[in-house]
């Protein structure tokens, strides 16, 4: 590691975003360093080592496209790669592009302060070291700040406690044990079927049921891989034109304009194919409640077909809007409830009262547990950023600026915080699209901006307040035209008590990419330079 503490760019986070940012900085001759809290690279895929963890965007799409050599040399083994395979891939990228000498692991950024006079960022680390840089890029992740709900008695529990987003590196042994899992979002839905195979008994504490569609994961063979490799450029280009950043087709029809039989056939086809493509069955699924109800009813019927006990099937059946929370993609989730060693506990009907020394007590019953798993999600999109004491012009903190919810221009930058960028920040499509192209687009945009500034002798860039306000209004107005704000999702911050209820990601891929390109082409419209 180079010892100089004055850098061009400090990048916080060594996930997919931070690593690609570092690569682009190196390529363009900027002195850059990544600071990463974990003791390895990979971000999401470093931390989320829970049983069953894998991507829900197909591996051949959930991967970098910036290097054709990388695309050609990497062989994905399954339709949806497992966490270990994704972690191998990230490590391969770090080695292949010689990134490691510029990554400082085991180090957390605690504070970043903009020095108005000298126009540099002063960054404090938990190692007591201080670094300075002209630019800061926050690649801190949207789903990287684990949420452990405040339930009385947690400290009293004598068994093992885990959070899916901070899973230990050793194998956790569930054999013969009484295991409790709180939560039924994507992480729980992936891990429950795997844990159930080992556990003596698994209690699933469900507050709100989720909709899940089958993954139909499968191994990829050489012929398929070769075909994809040949078509990579065209596939990537085609995915850029879709609203999900993924290749699946969105049916241009509206659900209520076709017959019930046709609708069923379309849902059957998508259920059989598996994956997030289910949401593309009709164009209006996330704008029309009537349309959405048809998809919801279809999934509820499937749950009743799969789960043998009708009362359990009923408890597993959501009555919310499909896709309003992230649609879960499962392997054998509903089937797991047919096992005799799995019990669903409805903690909406009978809320959790407290955690005890022996286990967990709901209003109705006490459960003795050896192991308690929190699959309770994340303080999404803003959590990791707000954990850092970021101070812009005049010492104003990001916590003050975002008191009523996050405010950014394009999800990339903030008025009052010059020379600071966020990768896939709130106000950008981010988690609503395939994250890999979203990350690459942001990193490329930031890189172009920095090289352009260097060429033009510009030292400081800052988002204009008025453009930021307009953008925030536009993001809200866009979400308001859809069904997204109708449920208590983490997109809205509704999973964290006291968090302002604001729809954080921008529903606008791929038009958003065009908007960013137009802003750059208009000499960074909406930004000022000093
Ligand atoms: P991250 O991978 O979250 O990396 C951020 C890094 O920043 C972390 O390593 C963290 O330790 C570090 N960091 C944060 N704060 C600090 C600090 N103060 N100091 C130092 N380091 C810090 N998206 C998809 O598109 N498709 C999927 O299939 C998919 N599956 C997912 C599965 C799981 C279990 C989860 C949790 C998320 C999934 N996502 C998926 C979203 C996923 O987060 C992104 O796809 C992507 O991995 C994010 O990369 P990133 O580099 O932006 O952030
Ligand atoms: P999540 O979707 O936020 O789910 C958290 C779960 O915990 C919810 O069921 C929630 O119930 C429950 N919960 C939270 N606090 C609780 C409390 N106090 N008492 C009882 N239950 C409580 O989190 P996640 O499952 O970790 O997923 C987060 C995101 O990561 C996903 O949406 C997805 O984007 C990504 N992810 C993707 C995959 C993949 O398939 N590739 C896998 C995992 C994660 P309520 O709904 O009632 O709040």
C-alpha cells in the first residue's frame, strides 16, 4: 500500500461499485484508494454468506460488462450464481485488474469533512489514520447496513445469534438444533429451505408474508455458455434498453385488456420459466391495482397448491401489491412448509414480546431456541452513508441535509457537498434495476466527469440546489404515479422505525441513463464548477 495520505480520490467500499471505480481511476491516472470495513473484497457477497444466498438476476447478466476479456474468460456454473461463486468472481476481478495494492481492508471510514478553504476532503478512519483527497466516492452499498430490530431481551439470549447480512465465515451447524428465524424477505426465503434440511426444528417468525416466484435454477452447460459469450455485446446492449436492465421481455399489453384464460397462460409461462421475469407479464402490473390483483391472485393460488395445510397456505399468502416490495425468487420455499420440522409463526397475529434467555416469546407462546437468525434486512440506501459523519460546506452534515429524507441530484451528488459522489445513491434507479449495469453507468459517468474536469482545469464540482430540488420532486412524482408507495417497503424506508417515508430509488431506467448523458453533454448541466 502506498503510504501517501493525500490522494486524488478516496473510494469507500470494495463491493462491485468500489472495485470498478478503482479500476477506472487507475486506468485514467488518478491516485485512488479504497477503504473497506471488511477483511475482504466483495461487499454484498462478502457479508451475506447465509445458506442459500445467491443472486436473483441471472449470472450472465449480474456481472461486469466493461471488459470483454473478463466476460470471455469467466464461466458461470449456474443460472443464478451462489454467494461463494460470486465472491470468487469478485476476487478474480480484484486480482486480474491488480486492484489489491490500492485497497485498505479492515478499516472503516468514520468521518469525511470538506475543507472549504483548501477544497479537499479530510477523511478519518477507525484506525485513527487521516487521509485527504480532492474527491470522495461513496461506494458504500444500498444494502450494507444490517438492521437488527430493537426487541427487548436480545442481550439475555444464551444461544447463537446471526444476521443474514453479517454471516460468519465458518460453517454454522444447525443439525438437531431448534432454530428461529425472524423475517420472510428475500434473505429468509433463500435460507429457510436450506436451513430446514439440517435443523432439528425451524420456527419461522413471519410478520408480513412476501410473494415469491420459483427461480428454476439450473447448471449452465458449455454450449449455453459459449452461445452467451458470442452474443455478449448484443445481450448487454439489449438489456440496456429495458426498464429492469435485464434481458427478459416485458409484455407491452395491459393485463385487463386480455381474457382471463390468456392471462393465466401468460402467468403459467412466466412461472414455468422462473425468476423476476414474472413481473414483466403485463405492462401495467405496477400501475394498475386491478392488473396487479390478477398477478397476486395467481401467486396466492400457487401457494395454496404447493402448501398442504390450508391454514399455513393462507398465512403465507400476502394481500399486498406484487412487486411493491422486491419480488422474492425462491427454490423450494413454499414446499418447505410441508416438512414436519418447520413451523410458521404469525407474529402479526401474535407479536413478539421479547427475546428470553432460552428463546423467544410471542404474546401467545414461548419458543425454546438454540439459534436465532435475524433475516430482518437493512437500513437501505441511506443507512451506510448516514453512519459516516459526512460534512460538506460550512460543516453541514448529511444527517441534517437528509433529515426529511435523502436529497440528491441524479442520485449521484448533493448540493453543499462538492467533489463527493455516490454510486447508485437514492434518487437513481439503483436497486430497481439490475445493479451491475447501474453501477457501471454511475462509475463511468463519474470517471468521465473527473477526466473532463482535469482536462478543463476545473478543481471543484457541486450540484446546484435548484436542480437538486427539481430532481427530488421528479423522483417523488414518478413514484407517485405507480403502486410502489402503497406498501411498507424498504424502498420507502418503512422498515426502519423513525426513518422518513420517502420513495428513494428512481423509477426511470433506461431514460435515466440518457438523462445523465445529456447532463454531461450539456457541460454538466445542473452542476457548478469552481
Ligand atoms: P456493496 O456490495 O454493499 O459494498 C459496499 C461496501 O462498502 C461493503 O463491503 C461495506 O463493508 C463497505 N462500507 C460501507 N460503509 C463503509 C465505511 N464507512 N467504511 C468502509 N467501508 C464501508 N442486486 C442485483 O441487481 N441482483 C441480485 O441478484 C442481487 N442480490 C442480492 C442479494 C443480497 C443478499 C443482497 C443483500 C443484495 C443483493 N443485490 C442484488 C443488491 C447488491 O447489494 C448489489 O447488486 C451490489 O452487490 C452492490 O454493490 P456495491 O459495491 O454498490 O455495494
Ligand atoms: P427485507 O426484504 O427487508 O426483509 C426483512 C424481513 O424481516 C421482512 O419480512 C420484515 O417483515 C421482517 N422484519 C423486520 N423487522 C421485524 C420485526 N421487528 N419483527 C418481525 N419481523 C421483522 O430484507 P432481506 O430479506 O435481507 O432483503 C433485502 C433486499 O436484499 C431484498 O429486497 C433484495 O433486494 C436483496 N436480496 C436479494 C436476494 C436475492 O434473491 N438475490 C436475496 C437477499 C436479499 P415486514 O415485511 O413486516 O417488515
